[in-house]
C-alpha cells in the first residue's frame, strides 16, 4: 500500500495499530477554519499511542473527508496518521490547512 495524502494529513501504512481507542474518527482539525479531516463512511477505529494517531479500517474502504478537499478512499488496513510539517528558519512548524 502507498501513503495517502489529503491536505496536510498523510496516512502511512503500518503493520499494526494499537493504543487507546478514541470515541471519534477525526484525524485532524483545522486551526483557522475549524474544518476537519475525518472518516465519514466505512467501518474504522482511531487509536492514540504516545501522541501518535493510528487508524484501522475494517471495511473494504473508508472515506476520508474534508470540506476543502475531494474525498479519498482509504483501503482496508492499518495506518499511521501524520501531520505534514515544513521547515522555516525559526524551526519546524505544522502546515496549516
């Protein structure tokens, strides 16, 4: 499986997930607009382990949605959720979507 990117959110395939199961499927919330990257359709669970989010998709695919981006189908499997960062002379900062 290949990494999947939607805006500043990148999903990386991993062998397994784990951690504390979260009661929601929001992968990231926008700092400026309040929009969020979230799983809208499909059967999935989101976990937090040491500050890193992991997504497990049980259905054939789940739909990653965001108000400003086209929906993306995420295939069944385990994924690490990362937020893209960029370097500035003052240091690393998270990309604002």
